[in-house]
């Protein structure tokens, strides 16, 4: 593909690429029809875990009770606030907390990490209370930290009253907010290790994860179940296959295990990840006028991947000037890459200079000499200025 010299360069190309392992930045294919799968769910959302792109949503912004999926935030706050190797004494106030339990005992000594396993695998409300009191001094104060973290993550429709998820008048969230939280949490190595654990022995206890899909669905690596009579069944899961990472949240879904299983079967059969370009990889070369070098190597500022269906039409738009003047700084933004799927913009990244090009102070060029040099450089680089997609 030969470059045409204009002040702004816009190159659109239709891409057909082989599947490769994916990492951020990602954009996602058009929403697929999963409504038939989630017929029992009051609320549902499917999110690309890398990019945050929404693949499917149903009543995703409805505020609902979230039961023990609350403990995802509890774990995040504790992990980010405490030394997980510290050995602590279980507070008396936590012992015998209502609901699901890890059966902690008075004056029992456990590490913070062990208490996190008691929190996330058997969904111990007593472990939640213990961790809250140990971390913040009281359950009420811990809830303040939970809400501060929710605000920082952009969970706009969420409010926490406690660390365990027992029903409260103002203890609410949404499918979208819980997906945002889960996406954040799963990027924490300690958290992801805990929620992907099927069972573990701690002292005389054998803790078994309540998430049954860990045993039955390929690629499942977390994260949390929840239930109260008022909230109904809530399930948040995460799965990874061949670089494609998905998060699914359902609220008020009596058939949650079956529907999550069917969703992953459909999604992994029709979606895949594909590399567009990588950070620091040579992307293209552009002429430089009045510089110590007559060209600059460009790259994109971040990895760009897409999640797409086989029949999606993927288009790249590259916007660049025809040339640069000398005195180009390393990592200077000089253009923009935009990725479209089926004509809709889904991702973009800055195009930057990989190197510093200083002005050639020994050879000041007048206007006519610059024009002659531009033509000379143009002929020199010809059609190889921009990538040959």
C-alpha cells in the first residue's frame, strides 16, 4: 500500500488476522444476543475482563441486594490494607456471626491470608466480620473504606453497609458495578489465587469453594457466590481460554450455574482475541525535515488487541502528518491509531516516536531546500513509510 502525501494521513484497511494471545488494550466485538441464555436472571452482564467492553447486559444498572458477593470488596480492601502474613486473634464480636460460617472460635489465631480463605471459599460471615474489625477497628468504619474504594473504582450505583452482605436497607449494587469490581479484583494476584482455589486445609478445617463451576467449566478461575432469601441467587464468575478473559454477573437468577455454563460455551465458541500491534514494536517510519536523521521510527503507546467474531469486519484508521520537523522528542505523540469493528470505533491508541530526533543545527535549510529534501525523502521511502497491512 503506497502512501499518498497529504498533511493528514488517513489509511483504512480491512483486516483478516490469525488468532493470537491477547493482552490489553482490547476492544470487543458487537454485542451478541445472549438474552435467550439469561432468561431467568433479573440482572446480568458479560464483560471482557481485559478491556471492560460489555458483550451483553440485562438490567445491568438496576440496584439490587448482592448478598455474599459483597465479600469481593471486603477481600480487596483487606488485601490492600494489611500484611497477609500477620497472625491475628479472632475478635470475640465476630464469632457466631449470622449466616454462612467458617466456624471461627474465641481467641483463635490465624493469619490474615487464612482468614481470607475462610471469607471467600466457605463464604464465612464470621471471617468477614473478623477481617473488618481487625483492619478498621469496627464494621462501620470498614464499610466507610469499602465505599471509598467503590467510589475510586467508579462504582456509581453501589453502597456498602457491612463486609459480609447480609441484607441492609442501603446495601446495594448493580451487575455493572460488580463486574467493574471483579475486573479490578482479578488483577490482584493474591485475590485471584484465593478465589480460584477449589479447597484448602487450614488447621483442622478443610475449606471448600462454593463456586461449583470451578469443577465443571473449562477455564473458570473464580470468583464468588451469594444468596439471601431477599436477594435471591447471585453468581459472579470469571473464565479464561486462549487469551480471551470474560466476567459474568447474574443477580436474582435461579438457574445461574446453568446459564453461566451456557454463556461461556457460546462466547468461547464465537469470540477470540487478536493482536493488532504491540507497545514498543516498530509500527511505521515517517520522514523528518531539518533533523539529524531524515526519518523517525514510530510505535503505538500501548498494546492493542481486539476481541472479535470470525465474521466481524475490522478496520484500522491511522492518522499521521506527512512528515515531521526536526527536534522530535522520544515518546512524543505524533498521531493516532483507531480500531473499528463493523464501522464502530472500539479502541484507539496514540502513535509515538520511538526515538529523539534533534534539529540539525549545522545545516539550516531554507524553504526551497526543505521542499527539495521533502521530495527526496518521499522518493527514498516511497510506499514503505506506513505498514503494509
